[in-house]
């Protein structure tokens, strides 16, 4: 289905939408490697507050980012129902911990809007575009800003 | 895809390394007293093959040096010169320089020219006095033509052919004339050369007869006008030396298959049988471009077939076992996959246990077998990465020779167990520490020759380097039969440098271990060999970085033995699994000196927030691992806590408080840096049997980073071990 959509409408972008902290976000589906259930993460010492730790993804060490904490949102307290979206970010693989995955959307690129410039809101820097689907506003996450820069961790 | 020439070059250099190795072997055998013609042939053949290959790549420095060396070896081979130990030492030096030249050519670095001239001088002096005839005139390098335009990338076999060139003989008389076989490659024509001019130049040297061999000419329809198909057999009767003939062909060097051989009574009759001998199979010639590398292997002269064959047959014993060259990356991937298999297997076992199946159920027994198989596979895969430690030992042989020459001591080098297989990375990273230790042994370990004779020892000292597998680890021992450690001097030195307190009561072992303290060097005068400020502490930290341990045993007047124990591989690690603040952590076993439970008497408060642990008269700072890693606040009381006593490279110690010790096991190391980044105090991660990730502690980093609650002070008298 996804392939057909791509071929018929090259101007549209496919997004994986999910809920985090009660808000709708989405990422480009091409950067998503897999979606998996939550697992107990091994916490890393001296890590930023939004890094939950690392989990074992079939033999590789996968860092987990608590997206709600990263975006400064109220996290869903029911941790067990959390889902991890494994994404490729600038050559590195990381897991984004979200509340729930919602849908796959094909959005024509002309329906994308730049977010308005509101300096007070911290989350704005993480959002690259906005769109409206069924009356709900979907924020498109700028993945590159989500991971802490490499230099920051290399203390 | 890749440059075929670069590929051929690369395989040539790999061949060279192998040849250099057999060269060293041969010389070692000669040094041990072997005068067997086979041994000498091995040495000769190795030098010759390097020269032959180097000629093909236009590596002039290498060719020239190899030629001189070869000439000398030929003297030995033909029985004109019987090398004494002095000569063999010179040959060793030559082999070292040859190796340097090969590496210089490979890495495109300037060759060690300043060393070459004096050695060549000695070589000439050595061999030249025995033989009046100037052997230089017989220089007949093999030129190989590699036509890149049409050549598919050549595989390793072709490079093997390069190196397998049979040696030429140099003992034929000079002066009557030459038989020249000349087969131009296309590149010769395309670079604007013309055989006719070459022949004219030859004619100026003497009486020339030319025979054109047209057997390579295909049918008219299949002729490629851009290809040359002709070859020539020339007979030149001249008084000129071969060098003069060779000069004629100087500019087409590498563009043709050329062989020049002296005209003798046997073959002066004429080149009647020549075409057949040169190209045994005429139909092959049209394909000559693709087989360029093989073409010159055929020997034009019947007179030369005998030595060529003998070289072949004698070469057989040194032929390496059949091997496959595999990209290291692929092996690493396999190692990783097997590591995951082991983890998976452990997870499976655990869940079977959890389901509560009886221990003798078919599932359990099957799993047991699976476990055995997985272990076997893991071991086999690790062995792929392993390679004999021989190459490292040979490098050390050179260090011994150079070191002993520079301090004027006579030292013999023995190796034992050089077929012991060790992980490739371990071998690479052992080179520096071993070099240092060997130099130390030669420089400090041995008495002067006079002292040795005075104390009734043979004048030549012996350094022995041995390797063996011992209970899942590699044990490498470096021993000398020198004076042993002068403990009085070591102690005095340590006092002088303020490394130990005045009243320190030290056992012999403690004193020996002082050598590993930073800033310690026993040589009263700093020789140019060792004692450049890097001491045994650097060696020790290098060994510990490999997960190894080092120990000394020394006997006054008898000698000293350093013993290095290393893990078989760097992919797994022996660790202690501990619990801290609900997290599972792995502490490398080689860093743990001992474990203890704290009592009221052990614990002393130092500052308002810091504690030290009193262990056998020494004070060691106490670190709360959970607090240091930021998992929790420091505990209120540490009485009854379990602590790991950590020993560091610099002799400092620290006591790490943990909640519980769970297990001691081998873990597979998983890097963190690739996926996340460096974490302070953490070396890597591993996956435990339950699928959970556990972090592997980097004790040195942790202790140096430890701050806030406890400050780590160097406690000088604290000694590791």
C-alpha cells in the first residue's frame, strides 16, 4: 500500500503518527526502522534527563529517549503501555518512547505548514512542520534535534 | 571497480611479508648452525622473489638492495663463502633493512637510506674478498609486464606467481655474448618505443643475429591492430658486460618480457630450440596480456632449468598451509553474530528454567547440547581471528639484535611456542610493550660481557620469549639469564624518588613491583636505548588495557622473568556481576584485587563527607558506586557493605561499595560509543542471560572521575598486588 501511494503521489509524504504527552506528533516513515513494545531500560549514569537508558535490541545496544520528557510534556504515567519507535537519526539508531502509535498518514506536501514563531515555547524547535488531519493538528518532529549532540555526551 | 594495479601491489606486499618471515626463519636456522643447502635456498629464494616482484613494480631502491643481498646469498649458496656468526648477523641486518625497504615502498615513505650504505659496504667486504669476480655484472632481474589496459583485476594467485619466480643462476661465465629473448607488451608500443631501435643499439655492441618469433600471430581475421604479437630471440656475440646490454633495454623495463642469459658453449650452437623453450605453448601467446604475470616465469634457457627445479622442490617445505584471505570486517561480523547467539542461548535456557520443566526433560537435554555447540562455535570463530604470534616474535628478534648491538652486549634470542595463536588485535597491541620489555632486558637485565665471564656465565646472554596457552589465557614470558633485579638498588632508588616511605617493610615481591610505579627507572645513566622516561608503568597499563596482568619473578644472579597473562580475545571479558541501586553492573575481574565486607574497624571518616577504608595498614578511599554513577545518594552507613578493592595501573587503590555481588562470568563486550556515545566511568555494555543490558565499569576512569563525595589521593605506598 505504501509503495503504491508513493508512486501515484510523489508530492506526498508518509508519516507515522503517534501520541506523546497527550499531543499528536509524527515522523517521516522512512526514518522508522521498527516499532516495538517497551522493555526495562538500563539507565546510563550522567545521562541527560530525557535519556531513559539503553535496551537490548536483538543484540545491539539501543539508547531510549523519553520523548515526553524531551519535549517538556507531561508524561503518561502508565509506563507499561508505552511503545518504542526505533528510528534512524543521522546515522545513529535510537528508540523514541511514546504513549501510543496512531496511524500512517500520507500528507500532500502543500498541506504542510511551517510552525508559527513562538519564542516562549520550547517544543517549537523540535517541530519542523504542522498539518491538520480530521480536525486534529499533527506536529511533524524534527528528528535531528531530538538526540543530544554527540559532543554533549562525550564528557 | 578498484585500481587493478593497486590490488596487485597490495598482494605483492602481503607476499613480501610472508617472504620476509621465511627469510627470518631461514636465517635463524643458519644461525642455529644449519648449513643445509635447503635452508640457504629458502633464504636465497625469499630475497630473490622480493627482488623479482619489486622489479615489476619499479621499486628501484628495493631491487638494488635485494640484488646485493641476493648476490651475497648466492655466494653462500654456491659454497664460495661460508658465513660465520658475524656474517649471519650482517645477513639479519640486511633482512631487517629489506623489510624496512618493503614497508617504505608499501607506505610510500622515504626508505632508510642512511642505513643502507654502511651495510652494503660490509656486505661487499665480507663477500667480495672471497670472490674476485664482480658479481654485479650478472644482475638479471626479472621484468614483468602488466598491461593494465586489458587486464582484469588479478587475483592473489597471480601475485603468487610473481613471488614464485624461480631464481636465476649467476655463476655462468661472462664475456662471450648473450642470448636475449624479448617479448614486447602493447604498452611498449603505446609508449612510443620501437624494437628496431633497440636492436640497432644492440648491434652497436657486437655481432647480432635476430630471429623473429611469429608463432604468436593469430589468423589475419582475428588480429587486433592495436596489439603486438611478435617476439624476438636475439643472439649477441660481444665482449661487453651484461650491464651494457641491460642498459639498452632500460627504457622498456617493465614493458616487455625480457630475459638475458650469457652465451655458453652449450647454447651458442644457436637459438634453434629457442621458440619452443621460451613459449612452450604457442597458442597461449595471443592471451599473453591476461597472463602477463605468468609469462616471464617460463625459463628460456635449458641451462637454467635445473636450479629452477631445485628451488621449486626445496621451496616446498616452506610453503604455508593452504589459507584463505578474508576481510577482517567479515570475521568481526561473524564474531558479533556468534556473540549474539551465545546471549540468545542464555536467554532461552533461562526461560526454560522458568517454565519449570524437569531437568532431564528432552528440552533440557537438547538445550544442554545446544549450549555445548554454541560454545564450540564461539571458540572456533574466535580462533579465526587468532593468528600465530610468530610475526610478533620475529619483530622482537630484530629488537634484540639492534638493542644488543647498540649497547655492545652479545645476546642470543630464543623463542618458544611461536605457533601459539593469539587474537590479531592483541598481537598488534602487544608490539609496543614487548619492544620496551625486550629493550629493558638487553639494556638493564644483562651484565656487561666482562662481568658475565667473571661470574662464570657464557659470554652471550640469552633472551627467551615464549608463548603458551594456559587455562583459557595466553601466557607470554620474557626471560633473561642476566643479573636479576638488584633489589637493594631498586629500593634505594624508590626511596630517593620518594616513592616509598623510609621505614617501608617490603617483601622481595613488593620491591620487584616497584618497577611498575610511574617515574621509576633503574638505569643510573640514561642510555640511548631505554630509560627515556617511559617505564614499566607504561608497559603495565598497556597490558592491563588488553585485559591482561603482568608479574615479575627474579633471582639474583640468575635472571629475571616477566610473565604476561592475556585473555584469548578482546571480544569477551571476565567480569564480576554486581548489584548497585537496582542496576546490574559488570566490573572487569582483572581490576579487582579482592572483595571484603566492611566492619566498624575498617571504616574511618576522613572529611565531612569522605571515608577511607583501612586495609592491612594502608588507607584506601571509599567510593559508593551507586552515588558515583548518580543512581542514588550516598548511604548513611557503610558498615557491613560489600566492597570491591580496585587496583589501578598507577598502583592507586580504591574501595568500591556495591549492594551485592551476584556472579562471576564471561561477558560479551558491546560498544556503547557507536550507538550512544561515551559514558564517564563506563567502558562498554553487555547483554546478560535475561536479555537485559548491563554496563561494564571502567574502574580507572571511574576512580579518576570520582568527585564530590570523595577525593582520590595518590597513596604512594599502595602497591598493586
